[in-house]
C-alpha cells in the first residue's frame, strides 16, 4: 500500500507533455462515410478486452485504483460491448480508400506543434465502436511505448506499469494523438486528468460529434464515458466471442453477434464511434536517428530487473518469476507497487460503475 507522498509522486509523472487541445470539425463528412464503410465491409470485429488481455490481472494493471483487498478479479466483470479494429499499423494504411485520413498533413503539423518538434511520422490509426455501453473503467493510460519495448512487442499491462513507474522516461517514445468522437449522446463525453490523476479532472463536453482532442494519451489518465440507455448497455448474451459487424445490405445498420445469432442491433445514429490517430514525434534529427537505428534500446530483461530492484528497494516483497510476462501474482505485485489509488474526483455527470464491487 503506497503512502500519500508515493501516490502523489506517481500522479505527478502521469501528466502529458502539454495540455490537451480541443479540436472541432476534425474529419469531413466524406471521410467519415468512408471510414464507416471500411468498418461495415471488413468486419466482424472483436471486443477490445478480448484483443488485449489474457487475464484479469493484466487488465487491472492498466487501470487505476487496483482492486479491493481480498477480491480476486474476474475478466468478465469488465465486459462491455466495445469493439476495436485497426485502419493503420506500422506506419502503413491498411485500407487505401482512407489513405487521406491516415497520411494526414494537418494531423502531422498538429503533432509537431504539440511537442514543438522537428519531425513526426504517422504510426497507427484505430477505431473503437459501440452502441449503448456502460463504462467500468476508473481511468487508464493508453499503452506507452519505449525504445525496444513497444506496444507491438510487449503486453499492454507491462507498458502501462512502465509508464506509471516513471523509471523509463529517458526511453519513452514521444507520441501525439488526434482522437475524435462521433456520438449524438447528449450525456456522453470524455473525462481526463491533465494535471495528474490526483488533481481535478477536465471534460470534453458532450455531444462529441466530430470533435476531438490533440493529446499525449500514454501519459495522461483518461476515460471514455458511458452512453445510451442504461437498460441497453450490456446486451443479453454478451461474451468474449461476441463480434461487431455491418448489417448485410444496410450501410447504416450494425449488429453485435455471437456466431450467427444477433444479440443487439444499432443504427449509425446510435453509435459512439471513436477514431484514434497516432504519430511518433522526434525533437530533432539526433532523436529520430536514435529511435530508428536502435542503438539505445531497452531489453525485457533490463526492464524486469529495474522494476524488481525498485520494488525491493522500497521494501516490497516480489519474487523473480519464470514467466514475467504472464505470471498473475507478479503482475498484481507490480501493479500494486505503482498504483496511486485511482483518481480522487470524477465529474458528477460521468460516474464510474464499479462492477467488481459486487464481489467485495
């Protein structure tokens, strides 16, 4: 259990390079239609939680606040009908019909200006999509990347713990995101803590239709907000194999399905659709070169040695695991070592639903 000074130290690490900038009219109507058409044509798409986490311990390690004492988390407590797919990865657009959305000169200039940097390259672009949906997330970091240990080659939980620890800042890859929402829900916005999670939150106010933020989400605790009617936020039959797809023959029809069984139907106007564009940013040519020639990269062995040494120096008992990437007890111990207790304040209009409290 961390004391108040230790929690505050972690909170002070979790601040973005600059305050988020709100953006309006981010995409054209034509770009939106083409992005939705890709989602409609190329599905079905898996749940976010099913793509990124092999255990509840891994998921909890990306969140703030940990778990109540004595409660063993279960992954299905956190099931929400939110689905994800990628438009671009490894700096390459996967669908040529939206090349202009990814290779976006306006976004690149925004990313450079955010950091006052000389160079930037588009790195990835993904979407999250759901109809009515609750949100049990108390606040999280997007997966930060470090030279040698990146979101592509490391589990989400590890990158999150590395970010919260503050021990690897010299290796942190500078990134900037343009994150845009399309939602007509009058009560569903975006909560974020730009001054650290133990300070007051701020909110992108709803409705968030074609509105977004320019931000460094890897080092800022944030959360999307629940949307849609409460009684529709968790469809009957939702499980880890549920998929999201376009309704055949109807470009504005959408379905959540278990195999061939439709468990929920949506119209485009019902969706909360998020587009997340991300760029890597480099202050100067020397930093660009260091990132690209891999002359100063971390290794997994060095990361685990650093984390274990830091824990033991602070009096935390931690065993050296044989499988550090998957060992549940090791993951929970590391998460507890850098858990600041969760944000102290939420907007009254955007509370968290603590699903796991029912098991306490």
